C-alpha cells in the first residue's frame, strides 16, 4: 500500500519507516527536517508539519493510509500541540489513519487512569495525546490509536508481544514495556490487517 508517515525521523517513526520499507510498502516519509529521514527503497522524504493540514493534505490524498508518529513535546503547550495535530489529521481527510498514542490514555488493571499516576513532567503530554484520541474518536475517519506500554525504547524485533485493549499491559515481573521495533511491527500488522479500526489498543510484553 501507499503510506504517508508523519514523524518519520523520530525514535518510533523511524522504526515504523524501516518496517514499512522492509515489507515493500511505498512510503511518503514526512518530517519537519526531512534530511534526518533514513533512506530506503520505495521511500520519498518530504518536508511537512504534522500540525498544519495544508502542508500534508495533498500527500494524504495520495495515500491509502496515514500513520501519525508525532508526540506533543516540542512546543511548550502539549495540549494545544496535540489538539492541533488531531485537527490537522481530521482536516486532511485521509482514507484511514493509525495514530501512535500514549500509555497515558490507558487505565491500570484496577481502572485507575494511567495519567493519574504519572510523574508531573509526563502529565501534560499524556493529557495531550488523550485529547487527540478523543478528537479522532468523534470524527468520521476510519481511525485506530495504538498506544505503547509505559516504557518504549530501541531494542529488538522479537514478534513476541501482546495486543491489548485499553488496559496497560505488564510482564510477569510487573514491568510495562515494549521495544520500538516490536511496536513498529504491531503498527504495520494493523496497517495490513485492519482489525482495530475505531479502537484504542495497546502493545506490550506479557511473558
């Protein structure tokens, strides 16, 4: 398929880009600094601001799917940044969108919202990502939000992970984590299989 990937130069976005290219998809890879985007066959790097629909709407019109791998952590007002991002996605009218969400949109097994137990420095970003999800859910887009576990970092592609619902996943030692490579694998699986349209889901290790 043809994919527009927003945030293609970031920690998560770059792994999604590599996985999409490995699977043979055509990718329009967008970032504010396209020179930072890795080169792969079938990938076209473009300059685009994910918070301004006018800069990427034409690319979205060409694509079968938009994947948004952007976090609201650069502008100083995470809520405003995330809201602008979601509104831009909606205004671009993509055929389908997968948004990389945040663990702060999930709940603990006892029902407590994760955002309520986060360290203060992460609360604004978590509330921003939840606001973005809320806006997508109220739109008429075919959307999916995939949230990583509490910790996501570069690691290995194992394929041995669990797709959960809206409850934070943890392994048998109580640690909630996922590698960026396995998370990217899950994003591309959803891109191809379309099993979570209209849903918030999470990805994590449970073994």
